[in-house]
């Protein structure tokens, strides 16, 4: 039976994924665990299966627009597909019953913290770009790209987080001149076989709840389609701070943090993010004066 509150959450998460290429597992899984009290393993398994159906919707929009670097997709998939399946096996081997649930919950909390830090430093990675620089052809660095795929696949297999949030940050670090629209499109397309591999692993070894997956899809499929259509006009400066707050709060709650510690960490991280934005504004003004 469809749970329409879960479907509404899926609509929001799908929209964010289509708009920015990130936030799928990083938002949906903690929402299921913290708000809907779903067991961590069931949340990870069901979210990954939903992502397997959701990702092609957003990826198809970017493919038709030509904002996908097929060379990068090929080398990312080479690393991510086998490692995603291995990630599921590692998760399964880490324990049984309550012990396994706690391991998944802890791994999810750590992954969300890493993603939140990546979102904060992302403006620093983009800032050095010069006008027209992103039009230059991107030379694929094969081995580092495969290693990014391996790292992202392992994290996705264990936590369902990383196919967008983590891998976009790593790709930005390796390819700072890649156009942002192409970055989002490339990541969405490479995530299709990655998430399919992880979903296959969870079908064998996870805890799939098909009714939960269906509820997620009812909202997330139209959400990701609408978000992908608007991605060229994504209000990144609004979306990123909201994602940082949600991810940090979710991560700290999953790791058992008290409300006092949660509030203090949110203040520190948001302060760091604001400082990054202000320093960027000063840099841009100084460059305009010099020119």
C-alpha cells in the first residue's frame, strides 16, 4: 500500500536530485530512518532500488540535452559497478540483526558528514574558473577516474549515499574545468549502472520492502524529472545551505549526538560556509577592481 507521506518526501528528494545531481540517498535514507522510523538496512535497500528507477529519468533529460561526458561515464562505471556489489557484501559481512543495523546506521552517519563537508568546500573548487574556461575539452584521467568510481561504489553499496553527493565533489576536484551542467548530467548517467549493481546486491543480501520502494517512486520520479528540466537554472546558492543543514543534522542524529552538540556543530559548519561565500565575494570584487 502506498504511503503518501513517504511519496511526498520522495517528491522533494527527487526534485533536489534532478536539480543538482546530489541528495538522493543522502536525503532519502536518513528521512526514512529518522522521520519514518524505518530500520536502517531496509531504508538503504529500498532507497537504492528506488534510485535505480529514478536515476534514468534525470539522466535521460541530460542525455537529450548533450550535457553528459560519455568518456567520464565509461571509466567511472568501470570502477563503480563491481565495487558497489562488493560494498553490499562488506555490509552483510559486518554483522547480523541489531548489530548489522547499527553498523549501517554508523556508516550512513559518517558518509553524510563527508558529503556535508564536500558541499561546503565545493564553492572553493568552482571559484578558480575563468570565463570561457569550461568550454575547453576535458581530458579524461583514466586511473583517478576509475578510483573515484571504486570509492563511490563502495560507499553506495554500504549506505546508499554517494552516487551523486560524494562523487560530484570528487569529480569537481579532479576536473575543475568541467561545466556544472555537464557535471550533473555525467553523474546522473554514471549512477544508473552503479545503483543497479548495488540494487542487485541488496536484492540478494539486503532487506527490500517493495511497498516502501513504491511509495518513494510515486513522488521521486516526477520530482527528478521536474528538477532535471530546471537544472540549468538551479538556485545553487539556496539549495546548498539547506542541504548542508539537513545532512549535518541527519548525520549527527544517526551518530547519537545530543541536541546541544547538534546545534553547536550546525553553527560552526554554517559559519564556515558563510565565510567561504564572503571570501569568494571579496575575491571577485578585487578581481573586478584590478581589471
